[in-house]
C-alpha cells in the first residue's frame, strides 16, 4: 500500500506541476533575441515559457 501511495503522489504532483505550467504560460510569451540589436527574436517552447514565467512570478509576485 505504501508503494501505491508513493506512486500516486508522484503522478499527481507531476500532473499538477504540468497543469500549473500550462496555465501560467498562456498569459505571457517569453523570447530571446538571437543577435543583439537585430530585431530577430525566437520564442521559447510552450513548456519552457511556462517554467520561466512561473519562476518570474515567484520572484516578483503581483
């Protein structure tokens, strides 16, 4: 039973984390300038965008 509880906790934690990243990343698009002062930008992936925004919100809560 203990192993099942541990596995369930791991699954639900990962699912919650993914859902949180998904929700956070929908509001903001982070990108990187490819060459300085070139006006060429590349957007981060959807998942990475959510991770960046989540970290930003933890550092600068609204």
